[in-house]
């Protein structure tokens, strides 16, 4: 095989924000950012980026660019499965080579930030969560991001594709069909296609349009339901009602597409905690999605919700209230579905198939609820520390510094800390966790 001319390698746009199940998927942007972008709690597209639709020509160009990088990885044997091979180190070498050739040829190409692509953690101590969150956006494509994206896709099976950004149902179905066909033709090994969607879009489109998406190979839509309670949805400016959630999910299932929804415990704050849980249980029961994924509310700095908290128009629910909301969901959802707790934002790992696994899941919840206030605090500290290590692979100096006064020997002894001190550390850790 002839050596590829590295000056011809070009970066392509990737979807920075995608479901955790699509972390290692090949991604293509058919739209950019969110056309709604009004939800008070959502930090995702509040960084000044605007919604836009891409042309078919640009999309196909990106698919071709991804193919060229994939072919180059094959040519260089970067992802060959030899034991002990550090594919990311080899990829780093290749990236340096490409960037050098491009720079010598007078082609622009930033080195980018590999952390999101490679799944790394914060490097700058004291970096606040808003700044860290901003580093996840990859609006400007780079060689580095593009190569790592392909590498992580290949080493994780190379079979899944996510098409973004936030609501691919705004696309003309014929446009989606042409783009998906081109992607499939260019990457014939792809076996699963997924998108994010808004239930309102699904509710308002004819069933036959959703069937075109299905015919294009779409396997699953991830919907941000967040709540089934209309007061909460209204306050949060979600732009959808509980009834539209139900209609959108049902229509998706009728079109033969798998339906996965996100629900956000805590979104009702203290004021709507009870109706939020009850109405969400009813909406999920009627919507009957295949998956319900829990994402506990985190109030991100810089969001309109953070302003509402500051002004006193929204009061965050306590951890105990949030756990009681999840208890209501487990107890009151009356449809067969899989409840998944796959986010570092959640205090408890409550996952299982409903209704069969319900009693086991309730046991986990009730064990927590039976703890004394002090035990709940120390439980929360241990759980949050574990989530942080799980997400970033270790503690940052900032968090080490915060827990240092309570360290005894080689472990953290929470008995040395007051309730306020523990709460402070928990708040710090939660502010650094990504949803
Ligand atoms: S629709 Fe989704 S991406 Fe857009 S603002 Fe709301 S939560 Fe964020």
C-alpha cells in the first residue's frame, strides 16, 4: 500500500456531547448545537455557540475525512491488537507527524485538547466546572481530536455511530436518509446508529417521517424527558409537556425505533419534589420507553438555573428528597423498562429491570434512607469520592487538599470532620463531576 500523503489528512467535526453509551462511537454532526437552547438547567450549548444545519456536501466531506484517517490508521497499524501496544501513544506520534507535515505545508491545524477524546480529567487545579465543561466542546475540528476519535472507536469495536448534535429529528428525513446511507456505505462495519431527539419533535412529526429515520438505519433515539411534571417542565423552559413526552416516545416505538429517556431527579427542587416524581412515574408508565436513565440535577455555574438559585426562585432538593424521588419512580413506574443509574451525578447505584428487580432496588434505597443524618453524610462523601475517581481515574490536588484534614494514615476518616466540612467537600466534588 502506498504511503498516504499526510498533508492531505483533514480533521472532521465530532459530537462532543453524546450519551455515555456512545462514548466510543464514531460521530458525525449533521446539525451543530441546540435549536432550542432555553432549558434553564442545561449548560451544554450555553457557551456562545449557535445552532446551525450543515450542508450535505459538508457532511459527506467529513465522512470522507474520517475514512481517510481510518485508512491511515490501518496503513500504520496503529490499532493492531498486539499485547502491550499503547495505541494512544502510537496515535500521539502519528498526530505529531501529521501536524508537522501540515504545518510545513502551510496548512492550519490546531493541536486541540485531547482530554475529551481520550477521556482524561482536569489538568489545571482550581479550574472551575464551567471552564472545564467548556473544554469538552470541540466546535473547531482538529487533527488531534479526529485521530483520537477514530482510535477510541476502533479499539472499542468500531461498530457504533452517533449522529448529532442535540436533536437530529429537526432534519428533513430525506436528508438524514442520504447522510446515513453515505456513512453506512463508507463505513460498512457500522451496526448501530443512534441520535439525540426532542420528544416534542417526535410528537409533532408524522409517523411516516419517523419510519424514514428507521428505514435509514436509525436504531435508537435518546430523549431528554427530565420530568413528566408540567410545572417543572414549564419552570425549566423545557418547551414540552408531559403529554408530548408520551406521544413522542410512543410514536418512536411505533416506528420500530428503540426509545431511551433521561430523567432528572432533583429537577423539581424542594417545591415540586413530590409531583415531579409522581408525574414522571406516570409519564414513563404511559410512554413505555425501553430505557430510563437517571441523571441527578447538578446546578452548573453560568446557567440560568444557577441565577435562579442565587435569587432564591429555585431551591435545590436535598439528597434525601432526591433519593425519595427515585424511590417513587421505582415503586410507581408500571411498565416493563430498564432503569439505569449510569451517571456520576447519582448518589446511589439503583439499576435493574422493572418491575421484576423493583424489590431489590428498593432495598438499596431503603438502606440509605434508614441511615442517621450523620451516616448519610459520610455515605455521600464516600460515594462522591468513588464517582470522582471513577470518572477521572484519581483525585485532583484540589480535592486532596480539601480532604487532607480528615486523612488518618492511608484513609479518609470522616469522624474527624464536622457536618459542615463534609458538606463542603461533597459540594466541591459534585461541582467537578460531569453529568
Ligand atoms: S433541548 Fe436539550 S440540549 Fe437543548 S437546551 Fe434543552 S436540555 Fe439542553
